[in-house]
C-alpha cells in the first residue's frame, strides 16, 4: 500500500479546493495585518535571523533576542530549531517578512493533508471531508496563522504525518517524520519522546518492527532533548549556560504559575475542545502524547493559554486525531442505527466549528483591519518615504509593530532607545506612548528628520 494514493475522487477535489482557499485567504490576511501594522517583533526576530544568515553569513543572529536574552549570539541560544535551515533557500529567493507569512499559511494549510488521509482511511470519504473542513475552521489554527511567524508552523504537517504513519504502521515514515519533528523545536522533541515511549508500550507484543522503531526514536528523542537544553542552547549563550525561561520552567517547576486566576485556563480549554464537541476526550489513548504540551500551556503564564497565540499548534494534531478515533468509536456503535446518529453528529461538528469560528476565532477581527484608514498602510507613500531615509546599515530603535519593517539589517531594537542611530515610532498606536512621553529626553541626543501622519523619525545628532 502506498503511503499516499495518487487517485483522486470528487471528495479529494473538494478537499483540495478547501486547502487552496485556506492558503490563499490566510496568506492575504496575514499580509494585510502586516501592512496595517498588526504584526509584532516575533516576525522581525525570524526574518532578521534568516536575513542575517543569508546576507551576512551569521548563524541565525538577531539583535532582538541578543538584547533581551543577555547577549545570546543566535536564535539557537533561545530555541533549538534546525528546521529554520529549510527556509534559507526560499528566503534567499524572496527575502522579506511577507515570504514568511505566506510560507506559514502554506505549512499550516498542508497540516490538513494527514488529517484528511487518516480520516479517509478510518471514517470514509464524507467523514474525511468534514473533519478537514473543521480543521480549516478551527480557531486555534487561525491563532497560530495570524500571530507573526514561528517555526512551530511546521509542526501540524510533520506531526500529522508522523501520526498518520503510526496509524498505517509504516516504520520508515514513523522514523522520518519523527526526526523531522525533532528539528522544529526543543519542546516538540518532548512530544516525540512521549509519543515514542507510548509507541514502545503499545507495540511491545504485537509488532516487533514498530517496537524497535519507537525504541530507537525514543532514545534519539531523549538524547536530542538533553543536547538541546544542555549543549546547544548554552553554546550560544555568552556565559555558556542555559537561559532560564518560563517555557523551560514548566518541566521542573510544575505549578509555578498555577496560582493565577484559573478562569482564563478554563475558557481556553473550552475554546480548544468546544469546536470539536469535546470528542477528543473519548480517546485519551491519543491525547496521552500531548500531556507535555498541555502541561507547557496550562501551567504557564497567561500568554500561553490564549487562542490567539501560536502555542495551540502544540496540541492541534493530537486533538484532531483523537477526534477521528472518537468518531470511529461512535460510528461502530451506531452502525445500522435508523436515526442516523453518526451523520447528525458530523453535522453538529460542522455547526459547532462554524459557530466557534464566528465567536472567537482571531480571524473574525478582519472587519476592523479592513476598516483601517487608507492612509494607515505600510505601502502608503508617507511611510515608504520616511523609512527610505534610514540607511540599511543604520541601527534602529522602534516599537514592536514596526520591528518587522526594519528586520533587514543587523541591528534593530524594540524600545532600546539609548544607543540606536535612529528612533522610529508611529503615534497612532498605544505602544508608542513611551516614545511620545520621552520626546524631551530623545531630543537631547537626536533630531527629528521626518514627521508625517504620526510617523516620527529621529536621527542621532552625532551622525553626519
């Protein structure tokens, strides 16, 4: 049996239309958010890391993390993400932040492929098409897609195919996609370690080949986790020590933040499971692999359990695969039911997804973005004219939502106004307040060289 069949039927064609629409819509939407100054510094971090590698020959250097994290010399000092190397050829051909936004939409859209293939095998064509539609409507997915750019965008696709290979018991593909997942980020390696150990337990008697594959993969995963935390990241730290972050502390200080208000966590749980009618809870044997991810999210600070943030990508695939297996359990129990309970359940799943999407998906904010004044776009003449006055080699201090526009240089800072060659801020946004309030201090060492439509550009007086 082939891993992916090349024969298309009408359901496959409709699925491909859904997929194409998702990619086109969210590519356009992401770029629209960028052009209306709604993206932030994380997009600038990854863009600058790729730009500096392609253009300057550094190793994923970016000045933002360098400043925030005690002088780390590379993004690898904060997160171990070798998968970023796969983006270098694409970025070299089409450099710029828009490229990353389009790539992210493509990757997340393609995450539907393993879901569709798995559901097609387990539920049949109609069920597969419905579950893929639910994926495209899923608010947690939209939150990942519309929050800057992150390497975690690779996870739904790779983890999805890893789980699909597990369903088919195709050991080579299990191993391949397991390794690809390890390259995404150190916390993903924890997921693969957990999944591999579970695979070892499940296959220990029935399938010796899978048992050996999962055993080897679990050993590699454990070694990679240790290497990431205690070798690779410390190597890019100026003091050669692991930089302590809230994310890392989840694994050895459980409950550090659990004394915070619990209601936002409950709401987030409902936002994750509600669109799926809480069906994943019927398949705990699938959800077990996501225990580290749920711990990372729910035992963290508030920024993690947010449907509009990127962290939901850690649990999307386990949730959807658990939903597929839960639907299969229900389907088996209701076979021959004259009341067509299973078909009604699928309709309810779509209805729940549509309602959830309309209520709390980050995508519903599109009207506010479309209604933005015509002169508040990054491709407006006043913005292009102002930015063009800053040399490519100059360092720039600016607010978070302007950082992406200055990521094609070696030194761009967020709110580091003391030593930058230029200070740039746009008064139309709340996060410009520290700059506006500090204008008197700024003018002691800088002079204003451009002022239009709320955009201020200051140049250091010591520069000729």
